[in-house]
C-alpha cells in the first residue's frame, strides 16, 4: 500500500441525491478518497417523478446510474448499500456487511413520506419519492381505468373512476392536473364501456389554500386553473382516515382505490444513526456551517438538515448545501485556516406546473402564469437534467404530448391493487 493511500483523508457521503452528488463534485480536486453510498444505484430527478407517475415520461428519462455520473471523478467511488449504523467515536459507517472508516462524513439522505402517525395508511395511499413509488402510482392510476371498464355496476365504476390526491403542495397540484389531463384528453377515446372524462379528481388540502409557499394570487390562479380542468379542490379539509377503498374527511366518506399521498414528509433516520438533536420532522439541527453540533467532521445537507432560518426542501437548496459542505471540507483538507462564511441559502424561486400548458412561477418580484409560466418551467427543468440525451428525450416527449395529448409511457408494470 502506498504512503499516499494511507495519508489521504477518507470522506464518506451517504446519499446520491442532489446534495450528496453536489458535495462529491465540490471535492473533485481534493486530495482525498471519497465514497458515495446509496440504497439505489441511480440518481433520480425528483421534480419530475410525478410525470413518471402519470405516464408522461419513462423512468429512464429522469434517472442515471451514480457510477456513470461519477466515473470521470478519479477520487470518488460508489457503493450500493443500506446504512445499518454509524459509530461516531470510531468514525465508522456500517453498511450491510461493509465497514467504511471516515475522516469526514456528509449525510445527504433526504426524506420519505410522513403519515403523521398513521403509517398504516401507506399501502392504501402511496407517496411519491422514488422511481418505485412513481411506477406503483402509474400502475394504480391506469389500472383504475381498466378495472372500471370491466365493472359490473355503477357503484364500482364510480369508485374506480375517483382519484384522490392528499396534499395541496406542488406535488399534489401537479399530480391532480396531470391525472385530469389523462382522464379528459389522453384516454377519452380509448375505452368502450366507460367515458374517462367522467372521472372525478379531488385535491384535498388541510390548510386554507393550495400552494401555501406561493403568493396568494398565484395560489388562487392555480386553484382556478385546476377547477377549469375539472379538479375538485377542497381546502381546509382534514383527512381523518385512509383505507384500501376510501378516505374519510371527518364524517364524510369518499370511495376511491386510487389515492396518492402528497401531504407530508419526514427525514431519514440519520439523526438516530449519530445520536444528534433533530426537529419534529427528524431533520438534524446543524450549525451555521452545516456541521453537526459536537461533531465538526460530520455535515448534514438538504432535507436531512435544518437551520435556524427555515430552508425549503427543494433541489436548489440541497445542491447549494452540498456544494458548501464539499467546499468547506476541501478547504480544511488543504489546510486553509480561514473559515468559510456561514451558509446562506439563495432562493431562486418557486415553480409548479398545472397540466401541460400552464404553470405558476415566482422569481423574486417576477411572477409568471399560464403558457409563459409553463415555458419557463419546462426550460428550467430540462436545463437541470443530466445529459444531452435525457434533455432531448424529455423535450421531444413534452412537445409530442403538447401537440397530441398522447402519453407514450402508459405501461402497467405490475398488477398493483391497494391492500
């Protein structure tokens, strides 16, 4: 073993999402050995997961092998595995059957669905965080139409053609608009015994308005647009129970077998792994430099971390935090005694699309809606995709869908029935 390999610092990055990959890239010129570990072998562009779930694009258009992304970075290696524990005293990450010593550790493990203490709702109302989630929801939505075509009575048909989305944030709004387009346009001539346009799509939000992080006028515009598309928007409405074939809104029962959960998230178990203080959502409370209190060698970024000033759980925030943590580690390894200024998040704006021809965009003082907003939303998302092929594929798919209303990824990949 060479002397260089012994003295080179070891950096372990857990999570190959936006924050983890950005941290790895920021360390590409650092004299260190980096290991990126994730439960999946691919990085997913999560902002477009809903388009996989609604049959607009294929999973391969928004996912890339992590090894391929980092193959030109000579100081970085990739490992597929699930974290079992972290020994902060010995500085060892235990993943499956492997132990990874570290000098610096970056936690970029993201979030999963939160059912607010009702984890038993998960099977009946899947959330949307991974490609597996997206293909599961896609199958469930398409199967509902197929089973409605074969229904023997009107009650079954009505239940199967009712789609419920719980949560009025960007994911919920985008899902509701996309399902409405499937029912009203894509499938309108495809069946003989049912009229897909009779489908009922409900968007349920516990708060007083949808898109609560957007200005009120954009929120109102989005609600008006959804209603024009035939979506029933129910605000100030709390879901009190979810079963295989219905949701309860207090005493009111809505029968459906296609329920999508977009109402809440919780952080991974990263705080438990290292015994760190966390907020109610499980995010690690970090210092101003994103380090974990009491552990200057451990950093948490993206949805894994929370600062005194709240930072939105979106891709740009995770990327900024990952880059900052990577640069700080690189500076320390290089012996730079001058500390970096505390991390400051620079908010670029908020975007949400409503179907394939409308969107709402907030960029500082600039607000865009309708087709112009959709064009901006489309260009922004295509720009941040990885690789020319994926950008071209997604752009051409959107153009084809815009002109014809057809969707080329209408595949039922599993007989996924609730329960």
